[in-house]
């Protein structure tokens, strides 16, 4: 099992490496502008990776740039990257242009350098690795403005220094479109975060219902996922003005989130108990994730570099495990496999994007967030489904217990339950400061009723008398069919009150009529013995014995009466 999972990972990893784009040497492309309505979100530019991280603008201008689109993803080996954008104004009016980097919130440093004929005209350098207000930062976007005269050509160099993964997009707008872009930036990501928060609230109510550790792990997964989405897609920057350096440590959630996912799988499928091989595979990847998470507490930048590789390994292992569990017939596996397949697909797209293997687009750049949300929805469904299943099992067990403890004809408790429960109540008398009194009842001449009218009528008499008992008992009292026509009632009351209850039972029984098959009215009476439980050390057997003597006294006194044991 483990070997197959590792083979699957290495095959997929080799495919990623094979798919990596080869760089193309740049021939400077010029963006020609012919009117004032500038709204460029797709255009050609070029880039250069400064491996030293120390080159000056004059040195950069002499380097060979690589042709690219305005959306770049270069992985972890491009910490300092320079972009080169050449613009020519073919319009008759001077234009004011704005270059946006909407992904600046995750960077360490952003720099804009405006040049004309190789000379530096203006520049803006934004240090995002320090706290405090940032000039030219609007939410999570870095913005640089410049003017370009008719028939003038300018080159703008954009410096991007990242903490770990190098990815960004550059856009060119006029003033109107610049404002629109800033107003709409991040709204759909806020919606994504809002849906994650809604799932947290839903899970809270699930936890109140089930009180399962899986719900706690799922909550931690949601929190980690929400934090990561908020950081990665600029929610913290766009809405709260918080940038990477100030919340850099929170990027550890990129490692804690898959850790909680693996733990969730272990718990929900009980892999340790039912699937030992799959449990070993999950445990191994969990050790790697937790190890890197602990490392991130000391060096979060260093820990994030292998994070994408670990994420790919985690997805490979969990996907393989879910297939294995599905093939083994686990009832929840098909649901998890569906949600996890979507998670894997979208996260693989994101991994390829962050490693610089594929070009940027909305799906690739936001694959992790989409995948997290889709899987979180399915995980919530699995939790709900499991709770429903457990409640069904619990109800079945409760029904089985009820059947074991009750008399099937009358629905009253049986002798076994009464003996057990009454001993508990007697033992608790002292601490509860309660009085207990026992009534024992026996139907008079019941054999004659059976012989005269048949067993069907006899059964109806027993059922009717059981109903009379239940009308006289309170919530904590116990009514029991103790034998064939013998019943007991344990009441939480004094001897005096119990005698009154017994009299009401006797009277109600004497006034009850049951129609026989030939429409005759069948009458029956009952004799009752009453005895108060003396103290907590008294056994139910002793109490029954004394109450039984009172019952026989009632029988000897002509039946259809109540006698209290002295």
C-alpha cells in the first residue's frame, strides 16, 4: 500500500518537473497605447531573476530578460525578480497610467522604477517586511503612477522580493480603471472566507449535537484553512491593512491545515482500528507535516519552501488511502473520495502554479482556496451523515434496551429492570432525602376470567390494568409487571400518600368494564398490599416480602381491598 502511494507521488512529481516551461530569451516588446481608456490585464513583458538579490537598477538594465506574460509564477528559486514593461503613447494626449501589483500583500519588498532613454526619472520602493503604514499600498495592492507624453516611450522596472514563492500579476490602468480595480479587489475571496466562517458556525452546532473529537479537528482544519486563504489571497491586507511581515508566522497554517485533514481522515474512518496499513501511510505523512510545522515556529520562511512538495505528498497519500477505503467498502469513503478528488485536482493546479510550472489564471492561482472550500463542504456532509448514522444506531440500541427491560404485552418494565432500578433508588434514599413506598397488586380470580372468557379477554384485562397503573404513577415512579397477573409500583411518596394511590387504583379497576366477544361486560377487581421502604440498607427483596404479606392479608379479607403492612 505504502509503496504504491509513493510510486504514485513520484510519477506525478516527475510529470510536474517534465511539464515545467522553458524560458525564452526576450526581444523587448512594446505596449502601444492609442487612447485614454487603458485597461490592460493581459500583455507581454519580460523578467530577470537576480540570484544575488543585491543588483542595482543600472546593473539590471544590462541584463538579458526573459519574455513572459504579465502574470508570473516562478516557484521558490526566484526570491528577487525584476519585471520590465515598455510602454509607448501613440495618442495625441499625455496619459497618466497606473501599474498595479494586486498580489503585493505577500511580498517582502516591491519597487517601481520609471526610466526614459535609460535614465531613472522616478521611483517608489515599498518595504513590506516592516510594520506600519505603507505609501502607495492600497489594501493588498501596490500602485505606481506615471505620466507619458504623446509619442513618448518609457520603460518601467518592477522589483519583487518574496519571502518564499514568487508569484504576482501586473496590470496597467488609466485613473478610472485603477479606481475600479481597487474597489473590486478581493471581494470574491472575502466571499470564500465568509463561506468558511459559515461552515465553522454549522460545525459548532454539529459539535453540540455529537460532542465528537472529529468536530474539533474539523474546526481546526477550517480555522487553518480560513487563515491561510485570508493571508494568501490578501483578505488581511485588503480589509485590515495587515501585510506579510506582520502576520508572517500565521503562514504556518499552510502546514497545520493538511495535518488536521490527515488527522480527520484517521478519526472519521478509525484507521488505527480498522485499516492498519492505511493508518501507517497516513501516520508517516503526518509526521513530515508536523515536523515541518514545528520547524516553521522557528523559521517560517525556510519551512514554507518544501511546503508545496509536502502538500503534493499529502494529497497523493490521502487520495490513495481514500481509494483503498472505498474499495474495501467503507460507507463514508465514497463521499470523502468525491470531496477529496476535487481538493486534489484544484490543489494540484495550485501546486503547479506556485512551483512555476504552469501559467497563471484564476483557477490555478486560487486552486487551494477553491479546493479547501469544496472539501470542507464534503467534510461537513460526512460529519452530518456520520452523526445521523450514530444517532440511528443509538436509537436502535435504545430500542433494544427498551425491549430487554420491558414487558412486551403491557409496555411496563419487567421484573429484571425493576429489581435493578429499585435497588439503585433505595441506595440513593439517604442522599436524596426521599421516601419510597411499594405497592404490590394482584388481579383477583384471574384464572377464572381466563377459563370463562378466554385468554384474549384475560390479556385485555392485564393491559387495561397496566394502563390504570400508568395513570397513577409520576415521572420518577416505576410501574412493573412482576409476574403473570402480579404488578408492583414503587412510588416516591410517604406511606399515607401511597395508600391513597392504591385505593384509587383499586377503585378504578373495580369500575372498569371490558367487552367480551359476545358483548358481555367483563368486570375485574384487584387486591393490593402497601409497605414503606424502611431505610437505605433495606433490600427490595425484603420490602417485597413484607408488602406481599399485606397483599395476602387483603386476599384473605375478601379481596378487592388495600392492606398496609404494619
